[in-house]
């Protein structure tokens, strides 16, 4: 081996070692324990696929998956619609562009947890007060306390925060479009609607794909907002998969069982991302 | 250009939209300065006096400066670790992608982007507490590990655009691989360093889940974790809570106000990649 090759090897070994010890090794352990009845302490035995089968029979787990999907799908769609519109607006001939861009990006730099606490106050105190004062029925009760509506509050906070980053990605995408294309369309007499669907959208399609995949993945892993807003409640109405694994694993002595749940969760996330990429990329080519 | 006329309708619409962003911040600031008695009145009104009592009380109660110190420590150590090690790994990978081993390493690292944290969480927590890493130093090392996937991805993409001729010239002049990296490549990567530093710093500063499961001693808590830990006491006193929230987001807010152009530019550069 040449000196140069040896140097390259030395460059990767520390990171590789750290990554293996603190990422791959725990992941393998998690997979290993998912086939046991380990509680997080004491002795354990192999139980085969029992934990996996139990996850599918566990109402609490199934509910967590249902809630997380519902939340993630709705949030992903809303975030992408709002971000794309905002980005197109910010890309237009507007005054105060720098101020506007800086303001819309602001939520990205704030802690999700703290934003959650601030919105919790808005949902539990401000909006009901406002609803009572103005006699608006919908606002007069705390939506976070309603098992059927609490998820909407979480969607609002998630969207409020995530629009910032996705808008920036779309702005980056829009900046890659050559203005001459629009001039040509103007000469052909294309309207704004036609310009959007025929030019803008196809040209930002790769960014749309990335945004959809990344947003969906992030929302499927939602944790901070939920801890701050509802703590998974009322009851377990808004318990996400991450929160369930955290609770069951650390507080419920379900180390092995939640490890199995985490493996399923991992497979689901990879499967959804791959499907999204396939579908969206196929559409891009058209 | 399509014409340089300012679209005022759009401008006004976008300005109105910023109210959605700014209102929660306005609320945070005003509530932080109010007294519990004022809370029964108009919630949107400005506080009657701008007294810092809530802040002083919150500082004492939550040990604010301790938490601030922890957050700054974790963020700085994470960023330094990430800049030094991830750029190095990415360089070795980017220049050897034609070799099976490095190609495997590349995909091995970036596949971690799709591994949800909970799958490693339970064993990782056991492991770190056993090895005495349940503190801010351990947290910083783990942060660097968790960011490896994304950083290698954007660093490798960037290094591929640096022409090899520059290195070859240096090698002919007798530079070793290490000298080539530190003297030629590392300085050339400056724009990507900025992007990586910004994204990593924001993530480390605002992170909640990893500190929550890793840190065992409350004297090591970071700012977000402190807000979580004091929820019990805060639930009875919103003014105190909001003073504490405001102080927790203020450092990043100040940095953002002065460096927003730079931060936005850095994040955008990472996304075009």
C-alpha cells in the first residue's frame, strides 16, 4: 500500500470507528434484543418473533402508527403547498424581500420544544379566551384537550415551523430557473397558471421530490412538538411512534418489545421513502 | 427581466403573512414581562411596566447561566469535531470513490440518514451510561456521530467539484496527503464549512431528544432540556415560564438578527447541492 493510500485509510478510520461504536453497534444490539424478552436489566431469553407479532396485536402501538401517519401525511402536504406558494411569492418582484425572507425563515432557528410550549399557551389560554369573548364556538375550548382535535394543534405547530426550511429549498430551486424561459412564455402569451404548471413546477420538481421525502421522514419521527404540546394526550390520542418507543423503553421496562417496534418503524420509514422517491421521480421524468 | 415594477399586492400579502410568524414572538415577549395579575386582562396588550423581575427569578430558578454554558459548550465542541473530522473523512471518500471499500463506506454512512433514532436509542443509552458518557462531552461526541451521514453527503458532493489538478500540483511539489488536505483542500472547502457549521450548530443548539435520553445529571442540562425539566413549576406561572423561554431562544435570535444573510446563504448552499 502506498503512503498516500495509507494516509487516506487513517483519515477514515476514526470516524468509521466512532460511527460503528455509537451508531451501527447499538442498532445491531437493538435488532438482537428485539428477538428476546429483555427488560433493560436482568436476564433474558430468546423469544423469536413474538415481540414483532405482539406489536401488530397491540392497540396502543397500532394507534401510534395511525396517528403518526395521519399527522405526517397532512403536515407534509400542507407544508409543501404553503412553502411552494411562499417561495413563488418571495421570488416575485416584491419590496422588502430581504426582511420577508429573513422573517419567514426565522422559525427554523428556534427550538421545536420551546415553540411547542409557546403554542400550547396559545391553544389553551389565548384562543379559548378569544373564542369566548367573540362567541366563536370552535375556538372557545382548548383543542389540545380534545382527543379528536388535538392532532390538528400538533399539525399547526409542525407546519408553522417546517415551512421555513422548505420555503428556502424551493427558493433555491426557483433561483435555478432561467428567466428567459418565462420571457419566451410571455411572448407565447402564456398566463400565470400555465406558466406555473408548464414551467415552474416541472423545473422545481427535483426540489419537490426532496422536500416531500425529507418532510415526510421528519414528521414520521415527530417527538419534540408532541412532548411540548400534549405529551401524547389526551389519553394516548397523540402518541407518536417515537414517543411510544421512548416511554415504553425507558419507563415501561419494554426494552425488547420496543426494540422490535423500532425495527418495524425503521422498515416503514425506509419503505415509505423508497416508494415516494420512485413515484415522484417517475413523474419528474415526464 | 419580466419588468422591474414592484408587485405591491404581493408585497402586502407577504407582509401580512409575517404576522403569523411574528405574533407568537410578540406574545412571548409581552407575557414574559407581565405579572400574573395582568394575565387576566387583555392578553394582547403590552405589559404595564417593563420589569425584569420574571427574568431574574427565572435565571435563579432554572440556573440559566449553567444551562447556557452547557448549550454553548455542546454546540461549539460538536461544530469543531464535525468540521475537523467529517471534512477529512469526506475527502478520503471523495477521492477514492472508484474503490470498492470507499464506495461502501460512503453508502454505509449516508444510509444512516434513514435510520430513525429510536432504533439505536435504547442500547445507546445503556452503552453511554455504562461508559460514563452521560454528560455534555459524551453528548457532543454523539452529536458528531449523528450528523456524520448528512455532512459526509454534502462534503463529498462539494469536494468532487474541486479540480484534482490543484492537489496534483501540490503533490509534485512534495506535499504529503495530509499537507494537501490541510493546506489545499481544507481552506478551499470554506463555503461548505460554513454551511455544515450553521446546520450542525442549529441542530445541536435546539436538540431535545438526544440530551433528554443521554444526560443524567441536571447540572449538565442544555437550554431546551431545562424548559422541559421545569414544566411542573412553570405550569402555575406562565410569566416565569415565558421569561425562561425567551431567554432560551434569545441567544440564537440575536445571532440570527446579525447573521441572517450568512445563515440563509449557508443553508441554501447546502440545499442546492
